[in-house]
C-alpha cells in the first residue's frame, strides 16, 4: 500500500489520539514521531485482501512503535544508574 498525503493526515488524528494516552510524562513530539513511524510500517505491511480496515491494522503498529520508544527511554535511564 502506498502511503499518500491524505492517508497520512487521516492517520495523524489516530496517532494523536493514541499518543495522548501516554504523553502525560513523556515528550509528546517524540511519541508522535514514533507513532508516525508505525503508520509507515503498517502501510508497508498492509494487505487489503485480508478484509481488515487499514485504520484497525495501523493501530497495533502505532502502539508497538510508541511502546518501543518508551522501552528505549527506560533502558537508557537504567544504563545511567
């Protein structure tokens, strides 16, 4: 699937919604960036023949990339101490 500008803008609202759940104590822009990376990965792996809506498919990738970012922050903090 090709990630078009329209699709990127549509998914930005979904990324923003998901990021707002976790952005209270973390940098929102960094989480937004991680979520957008999830949209790109989802677009590369999406198969429309499976009968799943792209927004539903994309949500898991957005969450995964945000959690990976948060885990990397935690790992970096543990290395400091």
